[in-house]
C-alpha cells in the first residue's frame, strides 16, 4: 500500500540478503546508518538511494574457519553481523559486530 500511494522510497542498494538488523538515525545530519551482514550502510534520508556509502567489514578468514570447525553454518552464522551502532561524539560512531563468534568493535569517522 505504501508503494502504491508513493508514501515511501524503498532502499534498492542491496538485494544480497544481508540480514539488516541495526539502525541508527542521525536526524541532525539527515542520515541513516544500517548494520547488516558484513556491511555498514550510510544513507541520505531525503533519498535513500542517492550517494549510498557502504563499508565492507567481514570477519577474518581465520575466525570464519574456526566458526565452521565449531559446526556453525558458514552462510547464516559465520559472518560479522553488525549489532551495535552507537553515537560516540559529533564525528564518530561506535560499531560492534559478531565477528563470526569473536566480537570486534571499532569507530567510524562520519566526515
């Protein structure tokens, strides 16, 4: 119904089944950060499909191999699923992912 009424703009940036789960709305700058499987997206709120920025942040190959050796599914469990997007200060966001069952965190400069 929303599409038919032109009340929404779908995000067309990825059809890869990236398991989007974590969102951070930055109203002040008109941006939306989305945490997904091995990726972080930075979208413009005016037009979600304009100037999309994407960071590819996979788990290390070693951690993925350890995950698979532990009997986990390589496609649905052994990846870096972004779970935390938290404002740190005016220029950075604190980000954490599962890292194929070896959590890792870092800072993203939003400049």
